C-alpha cells in the first residue's frame, strides 16, 4: 500500500490551515477553551483522587467513634480491650482531636488539633515521607507539634519556633514546632496541627479514659470490612468507618463537583461542534472554484474528502493540545476564580493549592474527546466539499 | 458511576451509532435505485451518496479500532468500584451476559468494517463496480449490530449492580513447579489447536499460490463457490474458538506462572507478547475469511483477471499475520516449558 | 482518439431543463488540432468539459481511444483526467493562496510525488515558458499573461496527450497571446491532440488548426479554416 499520496494530502491539509488562518483560528480558539475546561477539570480531579489514594496509606484501617443520642460523642477507652481481642487485630490507638476556630488578621479560619498516642503508633515508619522539614513526634514528647503546610504559612512558622495557639473558645497553649508536613498529602494535612495525646487532652479538657475516636489497625487489610462488622455488632453505640469509606468520601466530594463541570463541558463541546459543522458546511464560491479546479487537474473526489478530513483532524488536534496546555497551566496557578468551588464551601485558609495529576490515560482521554468529535462531525461537510460538481464550480 | 473513561466511551459510542445508522440508511436507499450502466442525473447523485457512505464507513472503522482498547480500558477503570473484581473478568461478571455480549461485538465489528472496506477497494478497481449492491446492503446488518452494541454498552454501564462478584482466580494458588503437569491434563486441546492452525496455514499457502497462478486466466475452482465459503468460515470460526479455549486453559496458566489462573484478560494485561500474537492470529484468520467471502461472489470469476493481484496480496497479509502470531506464541511457550 | 456519438447533455437550471448539447457527434484523431468556435452559450465549454471527463453525458456514447467511457464512474474519470488531459481555462483558475510553482505542481501532489521532484518538474516547465523568476510569487501577484503561461505549465506537467484550451487568449494582450499561440504550435509539433475553443478563431491560429468546427445551440457545424478568420 503506497502511503506517499496520503502523506502529500496530509501535508497539503496542514498547509491549508496556515493559508486560511482566520478560519482555522475561529475554530481552534473555542475548541481550545472547551478542552482547557475539560483538562483542568480532569487534572484537578485526578490530583484530588491521587492524594486521597496516597493518604490512604496513612489512614487507619478502621476508625471507631462514640455515638450518643444519634450524635458523635467522646468514646470511652473501656472498649479498647474488647476490640483488641477481635481476630486479625493488630493495634488500637486512642486519638483526641478537635477544631480550632481562630480569628487571624486576614480571615476567620478553622484548624484541626490532633493528639496521637505515640507509644502505640503503627505508621511512624511512613511518617518521614510526609514531612517537608523537621521530624515527627516521638513517644514521650510534650509541648511539641507538627504543622500542616497551610498552618505553617498562616503563622509564618518554621521548625524550632515557639507557637502560641488560642482558639475562639478560650483554649490556649504554647508549643514548639518540630516538623512541617509536605504537600504530598495536603488533602488531609494542610490544616492540621499534630501533637501528643496528653497535650490534646489538656487543650480540649478530656479525661484520661476518654478519646475522640479509636484508630484500629488490622494485620491484613482485606479483613478490615470483616473486623468493622464485628465491632459494629459488639458495640452498637459506636460509628465504625473503614479507611476505604473515608477515601471514597473525599473522592465523592470532588466527583460531584467534577460532575457539574462535565455537564457544562459537554454543552460547551456540543456548541463548538455545531459551530464547526456550520462553518465547514458553508462552501463559498472561492472554495467551490478551488475544488472544481483541483478536480479538473485530476484530483479524485476521495482525495479531496481525505484532505478535508485531515484538516479537521489537525484542527482538532492543535486545538485540543493548546487547550490541554492552557488547562494545565490554569490548574498549576491554582484555578483562580474557581478554587473556592473546586475545594468546596469549607475553604481552607490560607489558599490551598489544587493538586494536579496529569497522567497518560488522562491525556489520551482528552485527545479522544477533543479530536474525535471534531473529525467525525466534519465527515459530512468534507463529503459535501468533495462532491462539488467541477463543471458548475469552475463556471462561477 | 460515570468516570472519565465511561463518559469518553459513551461519547465515542454515540458517534459510532450515528455513523452506523446513517451509513446503513444511505446504503439501503442507494442500493434500491442503483443501476451501474445508468447515466442519468439520478445515477450521478447516487454516486455522490456512495462517497458519503465510504467516508462514514472509513471514519467508523477508525472509531471502532479506537473503541476496542477504550472499552477494555473503561472496564479496567471500574475495578475499584465493583466489590470483588480484581481484573476484567470480575467487571464482566458484574453484569453478565450484557458485558460479554458487548465485548464480543467489540471484536466482531472491526473485521466486519474491514471486510466492507476491502470489498469497496476491490469494487472500485472495476469500472462497472460489480459489488455495489452487495456492499451497500451489507451495511444494514452492520448498522443493526452497531445499534445492538450501543444499547448493550449503555445498559451495561447504567445498570451495574453494587454487589460482590467472583473473579478469575482464588487468592491462593499452587507453586509454580506444579504448572506443567496440571496444564498437561488438557494437552489434547493444545494439540487440536496446533493441528487446526497448521491445516489453515497449509490452506493459506495453497490458495496463495493457486490465486497467483489463476491471475492470468479466469481459473479457480473455488471462485463463486458459496459452499467453500461456508466451510472455510466454519473452519476459521472453529479454529478461533479453539484458540480462545487454549488461551484460557493452557497459555494463561503457563504464561502467568499460576496453575489455577485461567484468565485471558489478565494474560492480555500482563503478557504483552500474548496480546500481540493473539491480535496477529485474529487478524490473519479474519483476512483469510474475508478472502473467501469476496471470492465466493458469483461474478468474481469474471473479475479475477482485474482483482487477482489484490486478492493475492490479501492472502499474503493473512499468511504473514498468522505466521507471525503463531511464531511469537510458540516461542514464548517453548521458553516457558 | 476521441469519439462522441449522438451525445446529449442536459442540466437543470432552476425549473428549466437546459439542453447544452443536442445529439452531437464528433471524432478527433490523434495529433489533430481542432478549433471550436461559437457565441457564448453555444455549448463550447460544455463540449470541452465532456471531452475532458469533467462533466458526464446525459445520453449517447463516448470513447477515448478504445475505451468506452460513457458510463465510467467518477474515480475512473478522474484518473483519465490526471493521465491524459491538460486543461487551460479561460480565467486561468490559478489558486490564490499558492505560489506559481505550487500551482503548476498541483496535479502531481496526489500521485505521491515528493516535493523536491514536483518542484523540479515545475521549474523545468516554468523555465521553458520564461517564468522561472516568478516561481515563488503568489498566483495573484502575476500579470494576466504570466498567469496564463503558468496555467499552461500546469496543464502540461503530467505530459498529457490531449490539451483542452477553453478561450485561453481572452483577458490577455496581443503580445502574450502570441506567446501562447507559439506554445500551442510547439505542442502540436510534439504530437499533442489539441482542442481550442474561442468566440472566433484568431488569425495566428489559422495555420495551426487542422479543422474548425462551429458550435451553435449545442450542435456542431463544420467550417473551413479560412472562413473563420477575423
């Protein structure tokens, strides 16, 4: 099969796009904008989903919360011994945490103070990966904290700084900063202040036999659902969440936002395709004469159709590529104007950078969504152009 | 459960459906009024419509070829959402039989489109375009298949139930050292596969040289012979069926090094050359079948002097694909054993 | 070489059916130079377009050599146009966005010939027609005479056997017309079959044409060359 004629036609198609620049730009710009929307949506969503997946490594297999009168309450540590005896149990770790509503100069914010029992920590070998600077807490630490990157920025805090924290409810304490989380898991950590269990108890006024919840670790992750079910049956006055359910919550939150954009994007794409169709179907006198001359010179109808289809393909490809680049840059810049909606109403202060995930499957899908409809929609206009009657066209 | 893959796939499916339906409707309309010796304005208009059909089928084939990996990629993207699914077998099992029917059509439609385009290319080599009506009418069943496939796809995606599914293998498997004796229990099918392939390959060689010799004179005892066409089609389908069986039962456990792991999806995903060789064998057998479909047309005998060279090339490609695929598969088998 | 037998061409113009050619028969031998004269609307261009396989007959029969092409499909006719015909149009019909050499090489592009070879062949023809200095000018930057010479070069790029020239001298001055006539004379000497259409046959062509035919209301009348001179 001789491919040289086809290559010549494709090169001519590319040259035609340069020759008729105005027409090409009129199609590429709206297509590029539409694909930019699709791209930023896909990269941002991918970023959130990836972070949720990454952070899952650090989440407990099961979280057990106390429930009283249908509301989440403190949990008694008396249940720990019974939970520890369930088969496949590895560790049960009490945790105390709460929100810190604060009024900073720039805004009203709400951070999370979390106290962990470092004597029973099971994730300490992974923790160093999450730190940008400093070290994590060790058993016995008192008066020390590890800050999320967002908190560190708000207080302009660095490792070894002294940090005074006072919330709007009158709770106060002073800590030494020993570490700052990096941005790899910022979905969970950006507004976090991690301290020892005792410091958190002292701050929030918990008794020694109480905790906010219990972190349960099993010896085989595939047994998590089974253990969760057992705990639920043993302690009806608890709420049991698996790690999978928690990450699905995060994924769902951003999927719903992504779903809104998908609808908007599909409508925009349809509009662009209609524009492309209208433009391609309009065959003016000059184009008609040009096709008539080509046919007189021996060009086949099929060759003209192929050239026109290739023009549409190239337009689609270039428009999509530009759109993807614009979308990528827009996400890197933090989706200005839309970051509030992307992150949800509980915006984190200071500005939370949107995570970006750009992988080959996302790019492939974007190219399919941009190039394919463009090419398919141009089939009939290309045919209309290719089947122009040369006799009539040349006489015009 | 509309993730990016599903949305993309559904967009492609909509375009494919529109193209299939428009091509089928146009084909039916043109075939009713076509007269190859006509010179009326009407005939010229019909010729223009044929160009539209060719354009649509060409775009349709490209779309079809894209939709095959996209479909399996989309199924793969659903793994995390279906409890118990660890590979595509699990995803298929979540909504049988629609899933398996849809997957089968994915593999069936590209060869049918390919057949049409090959027939069209041969038809256009002759001024009288002798296969015009046949190729136009063929678009109707093709359009119906595309419609059926689109409905199956949509039904599959929108009715996947959230329930535990079984997958292709158990969590535990036997040590690798035990593979050969276990697989050898079904050696009969492997022998049958190679016997069939050798037979088909021998036929390809025979018909290749017979076609070459027949080019100058309109000889060829199989030209215009529908019975031969049906027999060869049945033989090729049987060969392909046996191939799927041994791929699942013999090649999968051997190549995956797990005696109880019978899954062509896992095989395709984890063993690249298995996917390549399977594709080449499939393509080779399909091209061979297409050859007989074309040669069985009653008027082919008179057209052989014009089309003989192209048909010889078709057989050459069929043989090359089949030979290449079998060699790759067999070399891998040799090293595993 | 070219034989038309009782050819009729009808086309619809609005609600009216127009008969552009009416039961016309014609035979042109290989290497013959035929002049075709007639007023506007007499069917000259239609006849040329039918001979050049650019338009199809409504009824009748049409042979090119030994091939009957009356019922050839569109792609067969396109192949004939590519291989056997060269068109020279009244309005030059060079494509605006292309340079001179690109216009000349247009017929070669879908044949898979590389740009280097296409340009080489185009430049050789442009040199023969003294247009090599204008090779990289855009078509609309050429004068009328230059455009017509470029159009002739384009018609000759595939070395066709049959040249169809539809009023090629209208719209150019006398000096350029002389150049075009000289080119046509040269083509005749090379054995090309030429069909030349014009309102009236120019004096300069009188010695070249082997035969002149008058076209009127879609029919052909044979006219001796002397009577058709201005």
